[in-house]
């Protein structure tokens, strides 16, 4: 659970970045996750741990992209402040 909570900011940042870049691959990932969310919510009534397991590889990849982007942004902003 702790790992999932740590990954959430990175996932949201990566999704926002991919939406801004307007690349087909990014839109495909966003649509795929949105479709999974809708299907699981409609047919199972929730987005629980059991359903999240199927999307974990995508979530971990997005978290890595998001946290990497945050770290790069933090390093750039730190260089200008010194």
C-alpha cells in the first residue's frame, strides 16, 4: 500500500505530461487506463486491489516517468537558484 501511495504523484504527473505532448502512444495509454477504470467500475463496482494488479506494469512505468520528470525539474530549478 505504501508503494502505491508513493507512486500516485508520479502517475498523475506522467499522465498530464503525456496529455500535453499529444503523442499517439501517450493518448493510447491514457485511453487504455480510462477504459479499464470504466469497465472495472461498471462491472465490478469498484477499482480495488484485485483490478489494480492487471494495470500495475503500466502504473509503475508511469510512476517512473513522472518521478524522473519531477527530479529533472527540481534539478533545473535548483541550478538557477544557486
